[in-house]
C-alpha cells in the first residue's frame, strides 16, 4: 500500500519517520547502496511496516524528493515575502540574496548531498534533473526580484551568474562545510563567515556589473552610429583621391 504525497504535502507521522530515516541513509550510502532494512532500523519500525507505506526503495526516494522540494518551495515563498517587506536598495541586493539563500539551504545538508551526489551519479538518467528541480524555482525568483526594480540588466547573464556564482557555490558550501572546516583548520562558524562575506561581496559586484554593462537604447543607437561613421571613414581612406593622376 503506497501513500502518495502528491495529494497531501504533509505526510503522516509514520511516513515522516520513514522519510527522515531514508534521508540519512541515502545521504550516507547513496541510492544504490541504501537498503530498506537500514531505513526501517533508523525509523524504529519493522521492515514490513515500511513496505506497508511504500512499494520499494525507489518510491521512498521519490517521496523524499517530493516532500523536501515542497519544503524548500514553501520556505522560498516566505523568503520572497521578507524581500517585499525589506525592499533592499540595489546596492544591498548582493548581501540580502546571499543571506536569504544561506537561510533557505543552510539546514538541508543531507538533502542537498543526496541531490548533488545522485545528479552526478545519474549520468543523464532519470535523476539528472534533481539539481535543476531544486535550484530552478529559486533562480527564477531571484531573477524576477532583482529585475523588479527596473534595473537595466542582461537577464541571461543574471541567471548564469546567479547559478554559477551564487546557488551552486551555496549548495557546495552547505554540503562540504565540515570537510572544508577540516581542510582549512578553522571552526565551522568561521568558515561559514568567510564564505558568506565573500559571496555577498561577489554577488554585489556582479549585480553592479550587470547594471553598468547592459546598454540602454541610447547607447545602442550611439554604438550603431559609431560603427557606421567608422565604416565611412575607412571607405574614404581606401578610395583613390580625386586630384591624383595616373
């Protein structure tokens, strides 16, 4: 008997225990290495009880992704409401977005590890879109909110910069924080402080650059005139003079 989370975003207490246990097992062992026996033991229930709710490991995995993704999207909505209340100035957007994304992803280390590892391990299979399923809705809203003040920006570059220099580093920071702490020989809090400060600075610089680099209509018209004038000058230099005689 399977319990679908599509019709109910809030799973029952028993299903929630299975998903919490599965999240830890999938995070530690990967999908391929996870075993129902271990999930049942972590959940503190009989294996048959797990099978009462789920047909097998794949269904548990799918239900976990659906449940956690629903939580991320719900928290994202709260984040956007905070954005509307705060109405940060353009020069404050980098720091605000960094803090918001950190709060959104910071407590989801096990889930993000699963998403990252299974995306890399899928080799283009069914789970290849896991990372995009988590990040794309967040990315869409970042672009919408940054573009809302009417800044003249290149939205393609904004999406690319927000993904490669914002969201993906934030995911890696959450997943690898303890490893980074050991590698750097610094406390976890200090590693986080350094990373978030640098990320906020980078985001601010990128947003400023996007606004400055995007040509407005007048600049586009001027560049057209400049190219046209340059072409005329080059043509006049190449043309033979009228007072020259062979």
